[in-house]
């Protein structure tokens, strides 16, 4: 999560957030995304990704329906699913191999 959070922080800074705003946003997302103010579509995407990561056997068509209701089309739903699954996969490989965070992403 730290590695991906660092990448997100950099992207937020490129999008115009100050470093402090970007750090606060990433911290809020990693600490508890449900406790911060988000756009409804962002919340729906994160809820879907969190459930897919934590409880994959509980996923159902209703989860996809919630994404559609939040305004996502089939392509976007596919992308949310693939990205969440891929990040979980890569994180498990990195954790399993004991990969350390690169120093440039440490702060």
C-alpha cells in the first residue's frame, strides 16, 4: 500500500494538489477511505475494490449493479475489477518475497 500510495501522491501533485494536500488525501485513503469525503462514484469504486480484495467469495451481481448506479459503464466496471484484482495480486507477490519499498517512495 505504501508503494501505491506514493505513486498516488505523486499523481495528485501533478494534478495540482500541494504536497501537504496530497499526503493528507493519501493518508485518509489508506487509514480509512470510508471516513473521508469522496465523490459518490469514487466511494462506489472503492467499496467494490475493498470487497473484492477482502471478501471475494461474497461478490455478486448486486455489486456490479451498484457501480452501474454510480454511473460506470461496462468498460469502467471491467477496469475497476481488473485493477483491484491486479493490485491485490502484485501486493501479495511483493509481500511474499519481502520486497522493500524503494527509498524514493518512502516519504
